């Protein structure tokens, strides 16, 4: 590896999946204003909307999308533009 081109601030960071409250630690250089205490050690905290523990591709579970409701909303919204 070339010297001087890689960041020096690698450290353990806690990532929290907000959809299922899963927390995992990994090394990162991401900046964070929040912290989390885990096992008596304080880590920078990064909140995620979705991660490997909640993404449908990895879990095999799909969300039921109310397509009929979405279509009705669309028709109601744009019904005033009918000729």
C-alpha cells in the first residue's frame, strides 16, 4: 500500500438499524455527533434506516404493498384533470 493516502482515523463505530434496533460494530471513518455505550465502552453512533438484518433481500421477507390503495389515491388526486 502507498503511504499517506489512507485515512488515519479508523475506529470502531456502532451502527444501529432503526427499524429493528439491531446494533453492530465495525471499523469506519464516518463522523458522528451521537455516541452509544455498549459493554461499558462508548462508541460513535450512526443510525441506519435499513441494514442487512432488515432488508427484504437478506431476510427473505417482503413487505405487503397496498397497490389498490395507491392506485385509488392517484385516481382521486388527478380526477380533476379529466376532460
